[in-house]
C-alpha cells in the first residue's frame, strides 16, 4: 500500500541527528582545553614567543622576568638562541628593528652571565687589583689593562639602546689570517671602557647604494660588539655607521700568502669606539 508521507521524515531525522551530536559532544565526550607549555610549541611559534619577550624587555627593562620567560621555552643557551633568531630574521629579509631587539636581549643576558661569573684570579691577584694603592695601575684609570674587578663587571651590564655619543675610528687595516676560512670585513664596536656595544647599525655599500645593513651583537659568542660581513675579493667596499656619521672608505680584502707560499684572500678589521 502506498503511503504519501512527504519529506517530513527527513527533517525529523536531521533534528534527531543534531540533538544526538550535541549530547555526545557536550555530555558524553566534551572537548577539554589544555594549556600548552612553551617548550612544546612549534619552532616558528617559539620564535614568536622569543620576539614578544624581547619586546617586553625593551619596554620594561626587567631582565629577570625576561630570563624567567625564556627559560620556559627550554633552550639550552637562551642568549645564543636569541642571537641565532636575529641572524635568521635578517637573512630572511625581516625588520631590522626586530632583529636589534632580539640582539639587545641576547647581549643583556651575556653581560649578566659575565657579571655573575667573573674571571677567577690567582690567589692574591684580586685583592691587589681592588686595593686603593693599585687603583691607578689596575683599575679604571688604566684602560689598557684587561683585568677588572667584580664591581666593574657588574657596571658593564648592557642597558636597552639609548642615545650614545658618536663613534670614532680606532683602526682600519687588512689582515692575513688563514684560520678564518673566508674573507670577512670584521667590525668591533666598544665604549670608552673597552666593553662591546651591541645593536650598532653598520652599512656596507659599493658606491652609493647600500648592499647590506647589519648590526653588532648578533654573534655574542665572538663578542657583544662584534659583527662581520662576507667580502668578495676584488671589490672595494665602503663601511659606514649611520647613527654616528662615520664612514670608512676603501675597504678591500688583501692578497696573502701562507707559510707554504700558497696564495689566499685575507680579511679586513675595523675598530670603532666612543671618544
């Protein structure tokens, strides 16, 4: 016998299915939200996390809080991880200002570590260094002496970037060092006490247009004020420091020979400091 039920049974089935789905998802097996620990984040999200921490440090200058937040990521060497991220950021064409923010926090962590772990002097050396009668010979009045007291190391912690006096050129010269393995233009920026300064902008150009802009402090394992650029033999570069107006022209790697009279291309070193 034919029964003309229409399409109402389809609508009834749809409603029953929706109700059963709601009951299952809300009552029988609800979704539970769990906070993910920063150490379990993906690599790209960890990069975002580090950048946010660095920007917060730039705003409040609270190094202990920034260090505690970085420890949640689980990096073995947080300062080196920050520097490596800054280098990747520049290599990928990212914002230079963001790279400097990362480098500044890396430098601050490096300075704090140096302050908390001063060099160990032989017995009697530290006392002699800090004694009043030896202040002029070994203290801050003698910038040529690398020995410093714990108090000097503490005072050398790097603050967030602020306005600073212009740099002057200390030395600019070619070098022949086969251990480098490549031709580099190496820059070292220091303050009046000889401490490295991170975040110094450096512009490399061939003629008028710059070919690269980079910053000191992105390789803290080589020094807070260190930066380098891979140079091509046969080209003459101009190295300038936009924040100071200092220009170092005619920079080109020299032709060198090793002890076996084998030829290789050398490098160039530039040292700048505050007057």
